[in-house]
């Protein structure tokens, strides 16, 4: 059971009168800050609590497409410069992004 679900259960039990734990004790049990426990309490009272993150299982907005990956790999294969110079030339993605694409394609070897 996740910490947030456990905290919500303990808070709901306290609100129903089934538990005599204080909010500080609930915070210590779940290792959340007491202010966060009070915020969870407010969400439970207003029926606004969400136990699952809203962006879960969604594609990142800035994810690189397969078409661009293929373009970067083909462009790097035709060039004969270092990765750093290639990144400076390409200038649309970061060095680490391009490095990881080339490493995944097997074009980068550690020395």
C-alpha cells in the first residue's frame, strides 16, 4: 500500500471517529509533513483527493520522435566530426540527448 493511500485511510478513520491518532502521529507513521496531512484532510473533506498522478501513462511533450532520431543518426554517420561539434552544429537538442541517441545506435564507443 502506498504512503498516500495509507495516510488517506488513517485520516478518514480519524474523521469517522474510529481512530484516536493525532495528525502529527499520522504524519510520523506515513513519514509525511504534518502540513501535508492537513492538506490531505481538506481534500478528503471536499472529495477532491486524487490517489493517482494526472500525468501517469502519458507521453512527455518534449519526447524526441523516431523520425528525428533516425535523422540524427543518419546525419552523424555522414559527418566525420566529434560528438561535441556535431551537437553544436545540430543545436536543436542537448548534448546528452544526442549522445544517448548515438550510444543507443552503437555509434559511440567508450575509450
